[in-house]
C-alpha cells in the first residue's frame, strides 16, 4: 500500500510561491521556547518548517522532547508561538475561530477523562457542536467500541479510552486530523484495526498529521515522514526514501579469521560472489549476512542514537526490529 | 466511514471543503442547552455530588430538627420559633453555595485536570455554551434542592412558610443574586486547586469553615465579634442573613449583629462579589492544566 503515493514532497526546500490554499498546513521558521529568566530558556522548537498537502498523511517522528507535541499544539491553537509563520487550513491558529475548529479534529495525547457519560452519549454530545458531523453510532462502530457503546466511559480500559479519543476526534468530519501518538497502549490487533480506520479516513479525503514513536506505524500509514530532533526537521521523505539512497545502502557482513568484517555496497551480490571465491574449498563464508537498513536503522542514525551509523556490528542483530519504541527516549 | 460523496476520482476532500460552508454552526444557546443536559446527566450519576452537594442541607435540616426538635423554642423579645424554622434559612443559604460554588469549582477543576476542558476547547463549542451548561446545572440543582428543603421543612417539621408576597420577593432576589454570585465564585475559584485530586478538599474546606462562622449552624449572637466581622467579608453570611429575613419573624432582626436585616448591605456585598469574581474569573480562566505550558 505504500506504492502509488502521489508525489507530495513539495515540502522539501522552500517552495513558498504557492497559494496557501493548496497546503493544509504550512509552517515556516516556527520557534517556541520554554523557561523563565531564573531557570534559563530551552528552545522546544527552533526554526521548524513543515508542509502538509491536502489529502496527505504526514507522520512526524522524533524522540521524546524533540518538539513534536509542542509543534502540534501550536498548530491546533493551544499554544502561542514565539516566532515563525503558521497557516493551518489557510488560517493562523492564534486567531482562528469556531468555523476553523469545525474543520479540524484533534486527538490529544493526555486525556484521561473519567466521565459518567456512556461512550455513545459522549460522542453524540461532541458531535452536537459541529455543523456536519458523522453519525455517532457509526463512529463508535468504526473505532471498534460498539460493544461498549452503552458503557460508562469511566469503566473503559486504557486502549478503549484511546479509541474513544479517536472517535471524538473524527466525529466532526474534520478535513484535517491531528493524531498525537494515537496508538500508545494499543495491543497489536487494535493497532491493525486503527490503521485500517486511518486508511479509510484517508480514502474519505481527510488530511492527517500524525506523531508517533512507532516506525512501523509511520511506514504503514504515512505518505511522508518528517523526522524532528531538537526542535528542527532533520530529514523528510517517503518511508521508502527517508535519509536518501546513501542510508539505504545494503551492508554485507562476514567473519574473516575470527574477526567480524562489514562493508557497505550497492552491489552486494558481487561482493558475496567475491567472498565465496575467496573462501575455502567448501565455498562457505562464515557468518555471512546481507542487510538493507530498515526504516528504524535510518531513523536511529538520523536522531543520533546509533553510534556506528548503521554500518557496524549493529547490522548483525536480528531482523525483528519493527514496532519497538526508539532506544534512549528520555522522559519529556 | 459514511459519506454522501462517492467517486473517489473527484477527491472527497474538495467535496468536504465545499460542503462545510453550506451547513451552519449550531447556535450558542442551543449548544448551551445541550451542555446543560450533559452536565445534569453526569451530576445525577455521580454519587458523591448527590450525597455531599444535593442531599447535604436536607439531611442536616432533618437531623438537627429531629435532635433539637423537642428543646425549648428559640425566642427573641417574646417571639419564638421552632428549632427547624430557625435552622431553615441557614440550610437554604448553604444549599445555594453547595449547588453553585462547590459544584462548579470542583467539577471545573476536575475537568481541567483530566483534559476534558482542553478537549472541549479543540471543538467548535463556544466558551459561552460551556458556561451556559454550568448555569443550567447550577440553576436546576439549586431550584430542586431548595424546593425539597422547603417541602421537608413545611411538611415534616411544621415550619410555617411565609404568606406575605413581599417576603417571597425578598426570597427571590436573595436567591437569584446568591445563586449568580455563588456560580461565578465557583468558576473563579476552580483555578485555585492545583490538581483534580485535591479539588474537593481545597473547595469544600473554606465553605465548611464559613458555615460555622457565618451563623449557619450557630446563632450569630453566639459568635465572637471578630469572627462575625471576618465572615461578613464573604457571601455566605449575607445569603444566610437575607434568608433569615424571609423565614424568621421580624422581631428576630434585633438578634442580627447590626440589629437589622440590612437588605441593602446584603445586595451590595453580593453584587461586589459577583462583579469581582466575574472579572477575576474571566482573566484567570484556563482551559489547560497548571503544568501544561
């Protein structure tokens, strides 16, 4: 499903000539600092550029504290910025009104609402504020909560509550949906069905800006991935091309005289053939592996969590790297 | 997801954009009523609020009237009333503060802490509709609560209710002004608790102390002057005094600290609190938690 994506990489470079209407989100030089004179300041966002085209799904990746949530909350109109230009659906979130809010959907990271309302009542009450909402029962079914439709939200499990958050975010039929780490706490099956839901929203024409820790989620859903580190974009591209061809160069590793060797090459087959020729009479190359760096390897090298840049002994780890949280995430 | 649009080739996002302006945003008043319905449903399902907010003054009246019911009547200058009648105005005043100040301050503090306020802010719900919903909640609960309180007093404890329209007029303005002041104070005070967990204690304690020092449980004549002076700075003392002027014989006015019902001062103090709390509340109201940026 990652094939046949529209080429939506107009965000690389500063193609600022286009009218703002064509971009759902357009951010230039965004800055936000926290702190006080006594404690010192910290730039949470330090000159960030971001574009999201209409109908596109963009995933923002980055370690905790990289500025993802701050950026998203500025776009949602929850926070003021200290500098830069922001246009969301053609409006500045600082000044946008109800009509603008009716066109966006927000799924926040930190709601732990303990309401005495039932799931369906809660979704209906939220739908009431929108001019053209989706059917509440259909939305509840779409997030897989039909069994819990008449249960009080107080009694929901963490994953169920998260799905309710998603239902509340989409019931207003938003043109642009913000999903801040939406599948945290989901079991694998719930994540799969959530991905299906996001895909169906995209088919409906919804533009989605997603932040996530999960690389497989970004690879599965996103047309484009933006990697943020220390408040700036360090790389962007489709999940298949992120980091450029260089980062995707296969790595061949083998053992020679008891020492582990590795080599990056665009022609791994030729290298393996040479190794075989140089091997002993049985043609066996000890410890031979050929690895293409995964999105996770590329990502880790981009955010500087990998000391060896993906070329060293790391590559002989097992291939089951998908799905885990990135290493070394510090508390935000 | 269900959509009226079809033909994927035409791009449904464009269709969605075209569709939105055609439908109008729901009105502020209508959404206020919707919110009011939501608030009331949550209130009646929350056992704590029913016991400690709604039933409290009625239960207290029943207990005190039963325990002290056989004691000598309370007399001032030869006019005497039963204990239940003497106790009723204070419970009416307490009920007003519970259904307004206490209910709103706790519920808003909890909603702010658990993120529901922030989530509401992310929707096109106008802030006015949110507050209108709180007004519907407070007004409904205080009306039902006061009606029950008067019914219990009259039917179970034989408290004579006034038959003079002038007294009911006094009741009406003290009730309305007290309710409005209590509600606005509740909204303003909701920013004081640092977390949802501490909200109950931080909100209930001052009101509980004021109940003792404002002449709700004890006759004001039993309290030291400094305590009365201090309590006179707060609305509860004045709502209680206003209600005493409704439910007690006029002879009881001499038992007030000033020797009179002081209707004008009552109106003035409540109005000042209303305005100050409105100004402070609108300036300090936050949709997000204290620690959220």
